[in-house]
C-alpha cells in the first residue's frame, strides 16, 4: 500500500470517529429524491470513495427509514454506461447514479443539501434499483 493511501485511511478514521460521536441533528431534514454531499470515506477495493478533507461525494437519497438511517446511491460526474449505472442531468450537469453501490448510511454522514431530483428522473432510477434486487 502506498504511503499516501495509508495517510488517507488514518485521516478518514479520525473523521469517522468524530462523525460517530456527533449527536444526531434533529433539525436536519432530508427526504427521498434529494441530493446531498455526504462523508463516504476511504473505502476498500472498488467501493466508491469520497474526496477532499471530508472524504465527501454527492449522493442521492433513495429511501429514508427514520431520522438516523437512509439508503443512498453515490453519484459521479463521470459518464458510465451499463446496467449498474443510470446517467441523468441535474442542474445542467451530467451525473451518473452508481446503482451497484446502494448502501445504508447514518444521517450523521450528510453534510449539505445540493438539491432535489425531479420525480420524472427519480422514478426510473428507483425502478432500476428494484430490478437489481
């Protein structure tokens, strides 16, 4: 493993501990179809990583279970083709939902809201996810 990768794992571990200890923000409201920046961390193998000092990336909220846990899909600005990807446009920019990376996360990972995906874009993404299950 490269020195930089080890440093990133250490920095992510420090941030992950801070996120874990942070109390649930009861005034943080999030809903299905919303796109947020979330701290996803440095992950293993081909799991989608976050970037920058908060190890963040945009995510699409697929399902809200309660005020603490949600299903999300990580998003990328890279164009990807195939049954595990769903390309769409949001706020005039190309984006791709990474369907194979559906995951349950704590709402503590949510950093800031970007916006809300229109229903006509959300429905086909949701259907594609259901088809994979």
